[in-house]
C-alpha cells in the first residue's frame, strides 16, 4: 500500500505524532508515550512519523516536510531499528546548528541494533535538554557511526547552494582585506575555546544519558525474553532443555540485577546485554529442541538462523558479531585469542587499524582487571554466568 505524503502532512497539523496502523503493533507503546511527552518540552516543533518495518523512505519524509510547510525537526521511524531525520529552519541558523549538534550527539550514543523507539527517545531527550558535544565537536558528518540513519537538512536546494557560494565569496574578500586582523581574532578565539573546554572526565552528564539509553534498550529486550522463559517453565521438557532454561534464567537474573543497580557503569550494562544474549541463545535452543523432541543435541543442529548469535567482543554495543578473528588480548604477554567480532572491528583488524574497545574507566577494558576482561565478555574461559558467580563470591 502506497503512503500519501500529503495526507500525513495534513494529519501532522493536528497531531505531531503520526503512527501507521501497520506499524502500531511493532512499536513499544510506553516508549511512544514517553516520546510524545518529551517532544512537548523542546523549544521547537518536532514531528514524528512511524511507518511499518518494511518502509523507511527519506524521499517520503522530505515530501511530508514540504507539504506540511512547518519549521522544526521531522523524524521518521519504523518498527525495526531505522530512523531518519529532516531538519527545516528558515532564517534561524543558530537554532538549526544547535539541533544538528544534538543529532550528532545522539548518533554517537545510539547502539546500531537498538529499537527505533529507543533511538527516538534519546534524540528527543537531547532536544528537550541540549548537551554540548564532547571536545566541542559539532560536525554532523559522522559517516559510519550509524549507517541506518539518514539526515536530510535541505542543503542540496538551489537557494542554499547560492547562499553557500555567496558566503564563500564574501569570506574570501574579507580574508584578503583583513588578513592580519582575522589571524589575531582566530588566535584569541582558539585560546577562549580552550579555556572553557570541558575535560573528558567532567562530561558525566553525557555518560549518564548513555547509561539511561542503554537501560531503555535492555528493558525493551527483556520483556519478550521473560515471557519466553515463563512459557518454557510450564512445559514438559527433556532434561537437557530444562537445564538450558535454568541457565538462561540464571543469566537473565544477573543481567536484571546489573540493570537495576544505579551504580552500574556503562561497561557493566554492556555485560548485561551479553548475558541477555546468552539467555536468549539458551531459550531459543531449548525451544528448538522441544519442537523437534530431540533435546539439546537436536537444537544445536537445527536452524541456526533462529538462535541469537554473539555480540562483538571488542565492544558489545557495536551489535552482532559477524566473524571470529584473532585479537591481542594481552599486549604485554603477546597473547592472542580468537573471539567473535562485528564487521566494523573485522575491517579494523584486516586494515591493521586500532580497535575501538569499550572503555572501563579511562582505559580499554582489556587493560583493567575485571570479570569482563578475564572472560572477554564470556568469549573465553568457560561459562560467563559461572564466572560471575565465582567473582561475586570472591568479593564477598
């Protein structure tokens, strides 16, 4: 069924949130309600269009913006993990730059596999409570940060192109006439910027926002898993599959304890995601075994596409692993191990580029003694849940 841009634009005149009937069942209603409440706190208009999982069309989004004619931020999401943003502010350059800066910060915070509703709430939180980009980076050209995100700001129009050329010519003339004065001003501006630039350790507010976003992602992922565990516990399962359900439940409980602990750091929340993925694997294989009546062995030889795979060992927040590759886990000892890595990390390894490890404090987590580094998030050293229990008893 084709989507009528003009019809959606007219609907946005009375309600800034438009959700297609075909998309409603795929979206978390709690997160949608939260998004509507947060959008009202922004200092500008925000319009949200939700379409079904199979459609996310930036051309359609631009058509909706043109038909609507209002200024603000137009956001399109689908029932999966895709999101697109189109920003339109006439003669409000400062406001447009501020909104684009918040989009840049949101991009760096999004987990690629997060639901679109989680990404939407992260963006709207920033709209309602603007943050400063780390190290003063306001660039919006962050290719590769989140490949499923498209930002459309109308910069390709003739009027914008003409204005850009005019500004460039004017800048050249001014630079030629006032060269020495401009140079002095640049030096003063740079000194002022450095004077008021916040060091990384003081950017706690941004990190708090990241932890909140991670918790929302984990909460949305645990709802279905909890229901699956409860359903399997009521069935008559083979012994091997019952054991899998128990292991999955154990991993789920530890993950929930981590999420509910307000003192948990970002790396601990990443570990919780790994535990949830492990729980999902156990539950999926138990379900496969129960359907075939073959127990654990049959589940392992079933359709592997149904069973959740591993997250990236370098940084679980990168999302799904696509290959197993050798990495240096201990630089001093020169120890290498084969672990699951995502496509981006695989490209870094093959291109001999520095790996983007998740940090524990101010260092890559493999350089800090912890249960996460000892097990590489469960990639080595046996069962992660058992190691976590042992680690906890050692602390006690």
